[in-house]
């Protein structure tokens, strides 16, 4: 017999389009099964401070299309202390929260894994919400698809200027430790080259490619760079290229936090709804310490210890394809 009476839900770490859709799915699935729902504001910091609000069916109405998160998000150093976790645990007990759905990324799940190891009576199931798409256990994290579409739309507009003025644009996108946004969006916009953290970057190879393109009268182009690439980012690469190929009119654009915002795409809304629904179902089944995801369209459950220790690998054939298609 199910002993759950109240489920808490929070968003943590960087915001991602689709988080609100996940909150909605968690709340309404829980309510459908006769549970009460508490929204925890500002992630782990809200747990420590007891910043809780009641969520009802109407509380999550008309949010599926909104970017950001209605529960706000923050990072909390205090939570990762023994005293902070004790405060969080006591707040949960006082509020009658039996289980939690945690929506976030690597840091969120590390915190959840540590917390449940100390307080195993608190059940936690995670939902991957990060535009970097760098967690094992799911093919698509919430926010990734929307971020890709945002980047593609922006770079398409930049290419119009690049072509008109015969300029070479270096576009820096988010991805401190993972280059999936740069890789996928770079393919979609027809980039001349893509520099990402997962593979070694050779400025000499980039220079050779640009020189060969120049000889074929290729006077404009797009180079996609993940912010965490070993080359040092878009400004550093652009400076090296300009010094060695002064004939190019070089420009740099850093897309920055525009990639996090905006209304979630159709697929992010669908993924978020699926994850929220299955997260509550997992808690009802007595499960804990797992992240819910989709792999090859099937719902899978990955232990926090594996979700935070592993990242998806970049397919080498995609890099090779980019080189082929950019001739």
C-alpha cells in the first residue's frame, strides 16, 4: 500500500525551457493519484530555508508554454554542509513532505545522491533539466531542443550579415564541459567548422580549411565554438585567425544566456510532461535515488550515481560529416 501523502518538487541549477511543463506534470500527476503537492522555491536553498508553497491544479495552469521556472532556481553552498542538510531534512518533516521530484542537472543530482545517503527515508526521483544535454540516462534533457532552436534562429540571422558583408563569424555558444549545442546547431546552420571540449581543436587545421575556402572564393562563413573548448573561446580563436589571415573580415558573437530563455519547443514540452508523469509514478512505486529519462523512446531509470558520473559521448561521425559538408 502506498504511504505517500505529499510530494515536493523543485528546480535547481541553471534554468531550462520546459521546467514549468515538468512542474505542471508532476503536480497534476500527483493530484490525480490523491497526493498533496508542495512547491519548493529556489531549489536546495529553499529546502534549507523552508520556502514552500502549496501547489494545486490551478497553480500550474497556463505555465506549460512559459520559459524559466515559476519555482525559481538557485545554487546553495549551505545545503552541501551537514548543518544545511539537517535544516532541509527538518523542514521536510515539519511540512509533511514524504518524497521529492528534483528537476535539474549534474549538481542537482549530486546533492540529491548525498542527501538520500544521509536521510534514506526521504525518497527523491530526478528529472534531467539542462540545456547542455550532458547527462547519461536520457537522450534528451529538458531545454536542449529549445536551446538548439534558439541558436539556429540566431545564427541564421547572423549568416545574412556574414554573406552580405563577406565576413567570417565566430559564434560562441554555451557548453562549458559539453559541446552538444555547438555540434548539433553547427550542423543545422551549415557551419564551416565546430570546436568543442570533447575533441582536440587544431587552429592550424582551421587555418588550412579557411585558406582552402578562400581559394575557392569562399569569403564568408560561420565557426561554432563551445565556451569550454580548449582553444579559449570565440574571441581567442578569432584573434589567432585574424593575425594569420588578415584578409578575412572577422567578427565574434557570444550568444550567452539567450540560449536559456524563451518558450519551450513542442518536444521539450512533451519530454517534460513525460518525465514529470513517470517521476511521480516511480515515487508511487517506492523508488528513489534515480533519474527518469528516455532512451530510444523508452522510459528508463538511471541511478543518480551513474547519471552524475557519466556524460554522453560525441559521435565521431558527426564531426567527420561536418568536415565533408563544409567543402
